[in-house]
C-alpha cells in the first residue's frame, strides 16, 4: 500500500469513527448536546481531527442522521426487493410498499432523529424542517424504485401511492412521539404497529 493510500485509509477510518461516536453519544444520552471534547474522547481522535473532517458539531450530527437514515433506507430496500414483482396491478404495488414498511424499524430512526434534533420547538423551525426533509428524501427514493420495479404502470401512480403513505408516516410519527416521548420499548413499538395498521387501512380503503 502506498503512502497516499495509507493516508486515505486513515482519514476514512477517522471520519467513520467520529460518525460512529456521535451516533453512540446521541443514542446513549438522548440528545445531540455533547461537546467536542466528549466526541473526540469517544472517537479516540483529537479535536483538530474532528474539525479536519467537519465544519461544526452540527455538521457531525447532520452527517450521523444521514448515516442512520441511509441504513434504514437500505433495510427498507431489502424488504421491498424481497417482494415479488406482479405487473399490471396497483394493488400489488401498495402491498409491496406496506409489507416493507411493516418490516422496517421506523421507530428507531424516528427516535434517533428526535434525539439528535433536540425535539421540536415552535420557536425553532430548523429541527422540523430537517425532519420533513428526511421523509421527503425517503419518499423520493422509494417512489423511484417502485416505478422502476413496476415499469408497466404509470409512474404517477407510484408517486401518489408512496407520497400518501410516507406523508401518513410523518403524521403518525408526530402522534407516536407525543404519546411515547420517542422511546422504543415494547409498548411504544406496539403503539407504532397499531398506528401503522390504521394508516395502511385508511389509505387502502379511502374515505
């Protein structure tokens, strides 16, 4: 391995260690309000190394949120890809997406985002905007993949279906947070399951 390759490998390792440390501190402390010194100690790097990779603590937190979201999207994609493609049926598209939603650990990512963003405060719109942007990104990715898997169907149907479900997920996420405080124990997960089934039934049957 050349000197350049070694340096690149070290930089990559340090960056990932910082992201992993931030993720752990958020999960354990229930908030993203940790200091640079705490982050450096947890990642086993210097303060300077942190700022060589990130502009600020907020930048680290945003990257950690994106990383966690990426893992959840991959979990969803795996569950979604496991379902058979049944051409010519909007109902089969609906079933594929809802099956993947049931199989994906959505409560964990909602709880992580809630903790990382420090909750929602009416006086500070930024956390709410990041939360909405997270769901918007996920919606776009799922709709695109659904349209590709069901190329015989109108892509607008895929967009409408996924948009309806994911906006509904955002709505029940707020209800779930209000009733559980974004905890992920057995009772909280059971409540999420009930809310998700209510959402699926409502969209499936319409008004």
